[in-house]
């Protein structure tokens, strides 16, 4: 009897899963049709039927995030923003390993120019990564194959995004992200690169080289590491060592990397012959 009950439960759960998935597919059709009124009606129906469905929560967040950007009524916009963040937080609380939800919230906060909350969301993601050991999920709860690498690449994107804003006040935010990443993952090449990039962008070349040389001992043939070392030497005016590392890239890089290294070596040679 117990076995029968378990089998029946499994069938019910499977049916729910398939039904929730069909709701997601129907919603995608509405998005393609740009029918915003019907989208909201459908989301309400979806939430009623499956109140904790991950894709429903994600869809609701995206709906309100998009609407907040398009509205010009500041009072209405504030309400819509709060709704978007409410669904983002519900999703993250129920599915804390969904990296797409965390990144989605961080990106939205950046668009809102809410940089303190933007950075806070990123730091919370880094902290949680020590709990789930970077076993991250993406859309449809699909596992990410290289969770640590994907997360740290995301951190680098946020650092560069802050830098490209050309706001000197964001240097502290950049450092906060990079240093927290490095604190949690001091032996990861990507983590080291993130911190080194901050030093390069702020013209702290000695500090950049110190950490890049550490990265080199961990990943001696990593083109990203060798390229950043070469670039740092170039920017600091040490063309001898810059050329040395571009030659290293020629030895271990792929066709594209070799071609780039040769171009840089030619530039250095022309500079030295002036």
C-alpha cells in the first residue's frame, strides 16, 4: 500500500511539473506577441495555480522590471520597482541557488542607479556560494556546469560595468566586489584577475603585477594572466618584460592570441626604435 501511495505521489508531482512547464511555454508566446495586458492576466493565473513556481517568479520580476523602465510616472514607477524586487526576493529565498535570479536582481538595481543595493546583492551571492559550493542553477533549474567560473566571470562583468560608468566614486564598489571575491577564492585564477584588473584600471601597476605573478604560478599558461602581465608592463613602461610575456603568449596561445601577441611585439619594437 505504501509503495502505491509513493508511486501516486510521484505521478502527481510529475504532472505538476509538466503543467508548470506548459504555463511557461504559453507565457513565452504572449511575450513574443507583445500583449502586456494579457501577460499580466496570465501571470496572475500562473501564480494562482503554482504560487512557488520558479519560472513564474522570474517572469513576474522581468515583467515589472521592464514596466518600471518604460513608465514615466515617478510615483507609479516606485510601486512597480518594489513589485519587481518583491518577486526577485521571493525567488531568491525559495531558490537560493538560482544564479540567474541573483544576477537579474543585481542588473536591475544597477539600472536603477541603486549602487549600494547592487553591490550588496553581489556580495550576498558571493557569501551564499560558500554554502552551496558554487553548485549554481540557471533557467528552468538547470545546473551550471562550471559554477565557480560562471560566477566569477559575472563578478568581472560587474567590475568593468562600474568602471565604464567613469564615476570615480564607484572605485570603492569595484574594490569591494573584487576583494570579497578574492577573500573567498584566493587560489582561483579568475578571482586573482578580478582584483588585478582593479589595480590596472587605477594605475597601481606594482600591486597588479604582484597578484598577477601569483596567478601565473597557479595557471602558468593562462592567456588571460599572461596577457594582463604583458599589458601591465606595457602601461608601466617596462617594454623589455612586456615583450617577454608577449613572446610567452606566442608560445602557448591559440591562433588568435598568437596574432595579437605578434602585433603587440611589433608595436614595442617600433617604439624602441624611435
